[in-house]
C-alpha cells in the first residue's frame, strides 16, 4: 500500500470520527433557548448570501437597473413565494419570467 492510499484511509477515518463525535455529543446536549432562536435564521442567511450576488452582480458590478433580467425575475419570484408559499410555483414563475424576458429582450 503506497502513501496515497494510507493517507486517504487516515483522512477518511478522521473525517468520520469528527462527524460522529458531533452526533454523539450533541445528542445529549440541549442548547440554550437564545442559541436555538438564533440558529433558526441560519438557512435564510445562507440562501440569501448565495442568491443575492447572482441576482445583483453583473460583470463584477452591482446592477440595479431594469436591464438586469435576473433581478427582475428574482423580485417576481419573491412576490410569488410570499403570496403562494409554494416552492414549485416560485421556481416555475421565476424561471418563466427569466426565460421569457431573455427571449423578448
């Protein structure tokens, strides 16, 4: 066995051990109420950090004009998500607005 495979096996065992330790430790630990409340906002913050640059940045600069078709489709998607509370309708309408606006303009 060469050093590459030995390294891969050791790294795999360490990774598994780290993940297992969090599962075992956090299974018995109840976080304070304040931490639980704060952690509820993590998914929204992460998704916003991923999506916002894709909607706003165009060629490395912020573009808030009506020519930014992704931003317009994103705003329409936000409105649809707010009104319908449906992920499917949000995706369908957002992609539809983006595709139609790209085709027409």
